[in-house]
């Protein structure tokens, strides 16, 4: 696509293709902030829905985080636009105290909690307006933080709706980290495909604009003469994404355009899916009987032949171990570096043919190696509580 094409409005034919797999959904919740991307989402999906004889009900949801004085005005503008397009609208507010640090992360967690609640009430999937530019920024953001292959695959068009526990400050996600998504494959049901109804456990997050440049969405709004709000935090250098956004033009001059970065993510996602298929095959070969109690809802440890596990390529056995920890543990996401260290320790213990029993805890799970059996189960609460007390003890001055 040429630079000129990247500034053309989105056509009706493209719109129909973007939303085609949503036509048989019962309901859709649209995350509408009032910014250009989500305003374009509201406009385009309303146009698409109006041409269908029968299709999903639409609910636009605006989250007022209570962080900017203009938030109420922007929510009111989104409501007026939704009404003019024949779309129902609700404003949901993030109430309560706000953290002094990692504010954007906490706000994002609150936003997804509120969207998930709206989706549960409406039995709907959730649509966001993440664009090609957002995908490129995500690749860079994760690259700088040392993400693995699954992380660098960035955002998928369809994924489980993120779930943030209400008891957390909004910084622990349980549902769609790479390890958690991998774990879902071994459980009784997966989230429904787009086009099916959604329930409390099956709501999906759909990002229909991941291949559309932001400039095309803005051109679409300009052609329709529809105003939008600009979030000042998008230009605030205190936030990492704003800093990435500032130097993206320089990267594009060197050929590292948003389209190239998004293409990299797509290729990595393709490779990641192939690896996950291999992990599934290894799990079925080694742990199928042990997984049966979990499929019935029982809280049982998972045991498999350690020697057969060790024969698999390092990435495959690493992911299988991570999936089993995600299934049995109860302390949130697994840090990749810690998982790698644990997998290497298990493998080294096996290769050394040590007669000593191996035991290590990770993310609320306990991994043991005894004889030829590698077992992953829930860590005892007493051990976890004692460990937490040790971590919270004051440390001597250096």
C-alpha cells in the first residue's frame, strides 16, 4: 500500500470484510473512548449493521477513568454520536482511589474489568479499535522488554477477553498471557469462536482494525465530517508508548514501517501456532491420563514421564512446563525468565542422573522430579504463605 493509499477512507467493501465474521453474533460491545480510532469503529460498524436484515445488537461503552476533566464531555459526545447512528450507549466510571505509580496499567485493567462486566450482561463479545500502528508499537514495546516468541507475535485479531481480578491493583492478568492461553487448550472448553454467543467465560476480544493504518480511520472520519477527541496522554513522554510513537517516523525512514513490524508479528504468530501444535501433541502423548481429572474440574497434580519430556526440543518442553504451571498454579502470570530458569534446572537435574529429589515452586505451582516422574501441582498454601512472609521481611541495610 502506497503512502497515498494509507490516507484513503475505508470503503464499504472493506468494512463488510472487516466485520463479516461478526454477522451471526448475538451482541457486540464496542469500546468507544471518543478518540479517532474508536469513533471510526462506531461509525463503520453502525453503517455495516444498518445494511443487515438481521445481525448483532450493538452497545457502545465509554469508560470514564476520572483522570481528566474533559472525560465527561467526551463521553457525552460519544453518546450523542451513538444515538445519531442508532447505537445504544453506556458510560461506565472507574471509581475509587487511583494509584500513584503505573497509572496507565491500572487504568487499562479497570477499563477491561468494566468492559467485561458490560459484555457479561449483554452476552456479547467486545470490539476494540486497535490499529496497524498500535500493533507496530506493541511489537517494539515487547521487544524492549525481552518478550519471547509468543509475546512478539503481539495482538491477535481474536483472543480471550483479559480478566483482571478486582482484588488486584490492576497489574495481574489471568486470562490471556501466552502461558495462560496455552493452558486453556488443555481445559474442558475453549472460548467460543466469533459468530457464536458469548457467556461469562466465553467472551472474546476482537480487534478488526489490526491491518488498517490509523491514518485511514482518520480519513474516514474526515470524509464523514465527524469530530473526535485527542487524548493528551498519547503525546506525554512519561509514557513508553508515547515515546515509541514519537520515533516511529524515523524507523519508517529506515524501512521499519508499521506495516513491516505488523508483518513480523504475523509471521511470528504463524510460527508460534506451529510450536503450540507441537506442545499439544506432546501433552497428549505424555499427560493425557493426568489431564483427565482437570477436565472434570478436579484440582489434581499432573504427572508425566520425565525422560520423554526431556527428549523434546527445548522450546516445546519449556512451553509444556509453563502450561502445566499455569493450569495448576494460582499466582498469576509466569515470568518467562523464571520459567526458563526452572526448565533448565529440571533438565540439568535429569541429565545429571541425580538420585536426590528435585523440588521447586513457581507461580503458585510446585514442580517435583522423583525417579522418572515429573509432577506439577498446586503449591501448598502454608509454603506459599511462609514464602510471602519472608519476602515482606525488612532486609538489612547494604
